């Protein structure tokens, strides 16, 4: 699940931000279901989170 989530978030990075991940100073983290939430509650959602190492972000990075 971790590999799938990371790959999906990276694939969507350019469309969301308007730039390539490799040319960006942003990092991508994922929030995804764990084994219990997958099996017990049917959790199937993945969230992509953008962040900057050692620097707070303010505002959206949507097509920034």
C-alpha cells in the first residue's frame, strides 16, 4: 500500500502543482489506511501531503 500510495501521489504531483517533482523543493508524504482500518472499516482513501523540509508552508501549492 505504501508503494502504491507514493507512486500515485508522485504521478499526480505535476498536474496539481504545475511543475515537475524533480524540479521542486517540495516533498511528498502519504496518509493511507493501515491493516486494521482497511479490514475493519473499509478505509480505502489515500491523501497526498506536500511539505518542505525545515520550512513551513503557507497556503496552497495548487498550480503555484
